[in-house]
């Protein structure tokens, strides 16, 4: 399937009536809302209009190799890249939505070039000190959001690769913490790690099953 690239004009068209073409716009997206383990990671990217990056697209339609190549270009050519995350403990304490918004706040705060506007993928906005707009399917229509989706995905995948090295029986390098059959089987057999989200029902069930089995 041919991937859909996001051209820079898509970003400009969203703000054509209210934003000057020279305005610094940050795109924001996250990776890791659905998994049972690991942090949720957000990225914020301010692209350089003078250095358009070809091939930007929603990270989900790109191969791992394409994401790595594009992430390197984004970091080299964007005006600024910020990354933030919310830990498993924060996810369990706040809930996944609030933890995601917190990670987005941290990503915007990490930008070395402050944006004048922020475009966020989805329909929820974090609290920010600058004007912001939520854009449904923004990772497929806004270049800066697509760039942020790529950075967030690559950063989180690296985190999960390290988690796999610590706990290889779970297969984090393959499913990235999502509730695949392999992951659920490993949870039932071995119980959750400290990096599993205890507020998520499948993890709760696996922990209870492991305790019951150990007690019998």
C-alpha cells in the first residue's frame, strides 16, 4: 500500500485565515496510549519552512526503517524537536488520557524554539501557554504533526527495545506492549513486570491469576 505523504501546504492551510505564514507552528502527537506496558511518549516538532522534509506521513503507515530515516532527518532539519513522556506510575495514578496530555505538555516545554501556535493530533488538548488547536487525523494531514508522530514512535520503540533486553520473555521488541496473544500469554505465565500498567484490566487479571496460582 502506498503511503500518503503530508506536504507542508497542509499545515499552512489549517491556519490560512488566522496565522501568518512566518508563524512558528509546533505539531504534537503521542505514541503508546493503547499498550499494557511502558510509558506514553509525546513529541513536539517545529518544522523549518525553508527545509521541507519529503516523505512525512502518519508513523503507523511507515516501515520501521522509514521511521528511523525520517526521524534522523527531522532532528537534523527541524527548527526544534521536543520529547516528553509520562511514566507507568503516572498513567496508573492519573489515567491514560491525562497522562497523555501531561506528556504532550512536557514535549512542548522541551522545545528550544518556542512555538506561537500548537496543532495537536486528536480531539483533546493539553493545557498550554500558547494558542492550540486539536486536529482529528492530524498525523495524516499536517506535516508537523506527522513529524511528531514519527519522533514519538521511534523514541518509544527504543524504550521498548531496552525493556525487551531486561525482560525478554514478554516479547516487547515485537508487540511494543500492545495486548497481542503472545503478550497476554506471557502475562498469564509470568505475571506483570514493574513496567506494566496496573490500572489496565488485562494486567490486573494477569496479576490476580498469578497470585492465585502461586497460592495454590
